[in-house]
């Protein structure tokens, strides 16, 4: 009983210290009302076991961007909610006590358009063989590049099922980015990667990636009418 | 070859005279001329709805390749000294990174100290990352992000020659970072070629992940 | 106004030159159809016109840093398109290809008060226009299709009003000859 009380005391002290730390970090970056509101949000988050660093970062960002106080507070609150949602989703995927980077990866995924279900599925797919933080990051980045969320998740799950290395997973966003730089839409670029075509990430500055003969870069296709046989 | 129109009829067609102002003997000719010009099709034309996407796809490609070209200009002559201090395998890996944003110059453990123009990070687990932005109309460009408390004054870019390209190289700690360019002190611009994520304030930030292998689009 | 918001051309150009590539989509949306009719009539078909507009918009992006007066983007874009149309015309002449016959035109018969005779006259005029010189065709299109005054045409193209009238008057004569069965 005493040890339980002692633990409770230690925890609340820690929380108080952490809150002070938040306050100190925000000093000079945001107005007092934001400082105070974020301290509360962060304390609440910490009590629920959520990472608080992203909240502090978001508040500093809002201050630097000269965003009105109310908007900053709103954004920090929304981020806290997202971190909570991500934690729930990650737990639903089988990770009981996720580390901060996994939760943050999940939250970024949610920001980028993945659903909670997607986050859980990705965590489940990672199991023992893959770092769930890495898997979530890759999927979040693909979505942030414009790949439709469902397609992004399928692409990552597919690579995991094929037993591809973490390195290969890490290269996915770069490959999609290369495809986009060549004129494909993100969905098209992701599709190409999925079918093993690749987008020539290794050819920086060369003649461009090799294409199968029937692949027309989207900037150059014709549109509403079938080709005129009389045209050369 | 038939006779052309009478000069007065031409002025009629130009809108400088009315039919009633023509001499009576020219009115038939005038009416005929008006029928000719009146036959022109003035239907407005609306182009296909996919035109916008097609144009923007090409525009993005051009923007990305411009940055890539600036890349090679930047990496060739000026970085000889840096290149010598980097393990060849890592350098080749760095060149393989696609379009536009961050080039990695990994500092291998135990390698030589940081070269002069780049601030020494002190920490072992940090990596040099180069930022590039094509902004010929800008007067001042900086990069701000989670690695420098979003301070718009902490990391200014410099013009690379006269190509309209701005650049800087920073030592970033290992981990996930968000950033954006600050143009002319007040406009926050996401990196066109990097993954974008809502910043919660109505704009978008860019993402870069720094690992000991280097900086990734991740 | 509308989807593009209230940003002026000048503001959008400055944003794009400041690195915000995606903002160019505002200008694309704003101008995609404005000169479409001109391009289609200069080159004889919707397809050719659309290609020209697409190329002109891309080229305007590539050379945006050269746009001396960002608030005159519209006129600057028009000149790029105009050059593109002339270049296409020269290319086809070199290759021995005539301008496309209109295969997508709106027939007068489709208009509520049109007659067959008028539809034929309209098609005949379209065909005849392809036989004018590019300069004659242009002044005719700008005046009688786009509805511009001579001084406006002069402002856009850099020609003098006197030379424009001379071209136009030759065009009238030529058209009269080409159209004689339909008048």
C-alpha cells in the first residue's frame, strides 16, 4: 500500500516536473495563454502514456509561424487526440506498450490519411520481423506523397509478405518519388513499384528509367478521342 | 478570280459603317459580305477536363528535373573536399536518391572532422543533409523545421550561381524531421518534391528521415 | 473568383517563382479555355488547339522567371501561344500537311434557328479560312471570332492598325473568292 502511494507520488511529481519542462521549452516561443494551455494538454497526455514531445514541437512551430493563439491550441489538442487514436490503433494491432516512435509514426500516418484500421493492420503485419515504427513511417510517407492510403498499405503489406528487407521497405517512398518526378501520378508510380518495375532510383541524371514499351508518361498521352488513323 | 469587295463594303465589315450608310447600289454587295462574315462559328471552346492534370504533370516533371540538374552542378565542383572524406559506397548510395531535396553526406564513424563551411554538430549521430529550392524570384530563403525550433533565421540558404537555385547543408540528428522553406521572411513553402503532411495550421510541411544510412524520403 | 480564390495573377506568379510549384495550377485553371477558341481556329481543329494550349501553358511555366510584368501574365501567355500556333503552322507546311479539317465543329443545324444552308456556309467558311495566310487568318479570328477591335489586336500582336487592316481587307477578298458558291 505504501509503495503504491509512493509510486503514485513519484508519478505525479514526475508529471509536474515534465509540465514545468514543457513550460520552460515554450518560454519565448509562444504567448503565455498558449504556454499554459499546452502545459495542461501535455500533462494530460503524459498521464495517459502518450508522447509529449510532438505536442511541444507543434506549439513551437505554431509560434514560429505566427499562428493565432487559438489556432495553435486547437492544433495541439488535435495532435494529442491523434496520438491517442494512434496509440489505440497500435494496441489493437497487438503492441501492448508501444514506444514513442511507433505512436508518432502511427499519428503521422493518421495525419497523412491512413485510417486507424490501416495502422492496426500494419502493426499486425510487422509482428516480430519488422520494426513497426519503420513500417508505419513508410506507409505514412507513401500517403504523404499522394499515394491513396489503401494502396499504400497494400504495397507495404505486400512487401512484408514477400519477405523483403527493411532496406527495400525504406526505399519505397524514394522510388515513388522518382516516378512522380518523371510525370506519373503517385498512384501510378506506386503501382509500378508494386509490379516490380521500379522507377529507376539508381539513375540520377541519366536518360531516365527504363520503361516497358507500352508505358506512356501521363504528360504525353492523347485524350478524349481514339487516334485518328489519318494522322501521321 | 472574282472581283474583291468594294472598299466601303470592307469598312462595313470592319464595323465602321452600317448597311444603311452604304450607297444604294452597294447594299446588295454589303448584305452578301455580311452573310459571309456572319457564317463564322463563334462557339466558345472548352478543352478536355484532363488538360489541367496533364499540364501540371509536365510542370512537376520540369520542376523536379531542374532541381536535379542543379544538383549535379552543386555536387560536382564544390564538394570535392567533402567527397574525399566519405566512404565511396555511401556516396554512391547518396547519388541514388531521387529528385530534389536532401542529399546525404554521411559521416562515417571515425571519419575526418566536418569541413569548414558546415557547422560542426558535435554529436556522432548526425548526418549532413543538403536542402535545395528552385526559387528565382526570391530575395531571401531559409529552412526551418523540427531540427531548429522552426526558427526562420537559423538556417538561411544561399544562391547557387545564377540559376535561381538556393541551397544549404545542415547537420541533422538522426530521426524524423518536418521542415519548410521560408521565402522572403514570411512565406512558408513546402518542398515541392518531398512528401507533404498537413501542419495543422492550414499549410503543409515536408518530411525527411535521417538515419545512419543517410537522409531518406521518409 | 470561384475556385481559384482571389489571388491575382501577379500574386500567383510570385508564389510560383518563390518555389510553390503547385500554385501554378491556379493559372492553368484560369487560362485553360480563354485562348482555346483562338488556338483551335488558328490550327483548324480542337485537337491541335488543345495541344497548342497545353504546350503554351508548360512553356509559360518554364520561362516564368522571364515574365517581366507578372500582372500582364495573360498577354504574355497569349504571345507564347501565338508563337506556338505559328510554329505549328510552319511545321505542317514544311511537312506538306495542310491544317486539319474541322471534324468536330458545331454545325449550324445544331443551333436552334439554323438551316442546312447556313450549316454548309459555316463549314465552307471554315475550310476557306485554312487557305488564308497565318497573318490573315489571325486578324480575321481575333476580330470576327474573338470580337476584338483593331487597336486591341494591335496591342496584343505588336502589328500596326494599318497593317492589320491591309491584311484583313485582303482576307475579305480571298474569302469572297473561295466562298462564291455559297454566297
